[in-house]
């Protein structure tokens, strides 16, 4: 949960159901398309950091698909 000035800010996507391997695969395809596009466009330091983070997330999604395990969202 995010915190702003010591007050918890609730977001509707906090926690929730796990992502199935099929859902991970679906998200992975789109995430890889986005990161490929960003890699071609270049950009500033912040965009590069977000692209690196997205690539790490893609690795996690790929692992869930390969191992046929759900991704737990905490």
C-alpha cells in the first residue's frame, strides 16, 4: 500500500487475485511490445529506468508461464 504523509492511500489494484499463467502470458505479450517500442525510441533517464523495470517484470511473467504457476499479487 502506498503511503502519503503517514496516511495510507488505498488503490483498487492492491492485493487481489493471483494472475493465472494464461493471464501472465497475455500481459507478457503486450509488455514486451511496449518495451521493444521504448527501446527503439530511446528517451531520457526516467524512461530508461521504467523500461528496465518493465523488462524485469517481463522476466517474472515469463517464468510464471514457463513453470505454469500463478503470479501472486500482494
